[in-house]
C-alpha cells in the first residue's frame, strides 16, 4: 500500500533544491552569490536590504493556518517553582497545617527518595498572603508586579507531567520527551517555519548568569536529529555574546569573506557527491555567523534604550546576564525577528528555605517578567508574541522533613501552575483547577504534550503535521499524543 504523505514532510535530504552542479554554475555566473551579497551589505550601507540572503522559510514554507503568534518568549524557571506559594491559593492547607496528608488524596502516587522514607507527610500552608485579581486569578504577595498585569495573563493551575526529577522534567518541557536527544521546541519551530530575519538566528538562548541549582545541558536547546542549523544559539553575558564571531587579529572583513567563499566551494563540491543535509547546514551556519558580526552587537546593545524603559525592568537591568537584562534583550530580539527566545532562570529547587528562597527569586524575576509584557505591549508586539512562564513541575503540599519555620517542599508532578500572555491566549483568565489540597487535578488538566500542541497551534502549526523522518519513523514534538487546549485561546 502506498503511504499517504500529504500531511507530512520529509527530511532535508528529500527537500534539497536543484542539483548541486546547477547551483554552482549559477553562483559562478553571478559572482560570489549569497556571500557576496552579505559582504556588499556590510561594506556598503547603501545596498538595499532586499538584496540580503534569501530567508529560509522552513520545511513548511508557510504556516498550516493563520497564526495568532509570530514568536515565542519562554521564561523557563528551572528547579520547579512552588505553585502553592505563587499562583494556586489553597487556604485549606493553612487550616490543616501540621495534619497528615490523607491517603485518599495521595492515592498511589510515587514519591521521591527525599521524602519517600518520611514517617509522616505533614501538610503546610503557604506563609505568604494572597490576593485575587481580574479574571479570578490569585497571586502571592511575592509577585506584585506580575499581579499588576493580571489583565494580560492566562493563568493555568492544572498542568501535569509524569516526570518527578529535574533532569527528565526539564527535558520533557523542552523537547517533548524525558530522554535527551530529541529536537528542542525552538529547533522544531525553526525547522518548520524558518527565519524572519536573515541576520539573526531564529532560536536564541539566554541563561541568567551566576545562578546555582540544577545544571542546564545543551541538549535542552539542541537540534537532535533535525539539521544542526536549527539548534539554539546561546548568547553569553560577555563582550562577545556569541563565541567565535569576531575575526582573529590581523583578519579583516574582506579576508574573512574570501575564506568563507573558498570553504563554501569545498563544501558544495562535497555536497555534489554526498547529498547530506548537515553539509548544507554547515554552509548556512558559516554564512549566518558572518552576517551576525554586525547584527549581534547592535541587537545586544541595550544602552540604546530610553531611561524610562530601563527603569521599568528594575535595577538589575544594567548588569549583563541578569534576568532583567535578558528580559529586555528578549524584547529587542523579538522586534528584530527572532522566532523563539528561550530564557532560563535557575535555583527554584526549594527543598528548604521556602520563606527566604521564594521572595529572593521573585525579587529577581517578578518585575522584569511584568516589564517584558508591558514593554512588548507598548511596542505593539504583545498581540503576536506569546510569553510563557513556568517550570518543570510543582511542589508538594506537605513538608519535606519535619515542620519548621523555614520549611521546604519536595517535587510534585501531579499538578502545577504556569501562565501565558499575548499571542492569542485568553487575557485576564484562569484555566483549570487543582483540588482543594493543591495535590491533584480537579478539572481541565493540561499535559506537557497538550501544552506543546497548543503553543504550536498559536504559531499556525498543526502539531500532527510537522514531522521528521528518522530511522524509519516519523517523529513530531508531541510524539503520538497531545491535543490543542481550546479553553486557553482568546
């Protein structure tokens, strides 16, 4: 039986354009080709911007349907923030503080080794005050700035996952599977939709500098088995945000261009005999790096921002690598055409010191997160930019160890909270609900696969139709699962 391929897409090997020999002939006839155009644009400012490299439209060519969002900024809070101390108000826990978690609530859920050997599981209420805001959402006193933009948020209190430890949990959120090696969310978007700006990578990664907690590996923003040109580009908090962009001493721009042209000829000769997608990716990556020599310094120069914008993000914005500086940089990258901007902020793993740790982390993230939403809105970008905030799972309603003033909470995958803003989600709303103990889903649960399907839908992609054939099987971000959550759509 002939396989129906109408809703799938083959690998890059199946989609290579004209034969390499014809391409080389074309480039020889018209000079330096793509590289020549890039050089002319950088050396002669009068060159029209339309003469730049042809934009990579991705394997889809265009979205499956009209998108609500053109880009995503994902504010990932690594370590698992406590939903019970931030967004999921449970007064019953304060009433029953110190009592044992009922067996009827726990059921047969497995526990981590850190609390599985405890003689008892005493319930603990949140030490923080909560207030209710527009749409019915509750916010802890630790996030006053985020509460101030409640009218822009869709708060989800019914997320769940199977992962109970950090490594698999973070990997699941970033790649759609608990096992490392698959393409990350940003790589799937880049593969499917390509670029908006030829001078910037479509997928950028920003990590808060100097934070502890669980390690973050490059597999979280890797390309897996899709071509490596789609992997995330890590921007550092340093003089050179991207490594190896600057020319070595004694090498000027024209010399670098000549070197790349000769290297490109060698790669194209190899491609003519070995049609490997990675060879084409290598060519594309070299060309992108050359173009970024000019675009990256401009995009990362936040000194161009007016003082009132800097003030909005808070006092840390002037320190490179802080969450505040990265949030502002995310807005600058969004307006310049980056398609997926991934921020990581670590150290939310509060097995102890909830009373001191949560406020400290919120001091670093609350104001910048709210400022990003306001800033996008003021620039006319919020309507088509989807902002997502959340971690890999939640925290337990019981105390880890003995009850004490500065208690901690263990890992909890059965329910947790995230919020989204802009990009087609229902503003000023709450979706889903956990039980009165904040331990199980009470209504409208959203699995990780459902979240991914919904985010892709907002970007105009049918998650079942963006696939990649690898080792004889067609893979997708949502594997064989996932459904679009209509209730969060605006």
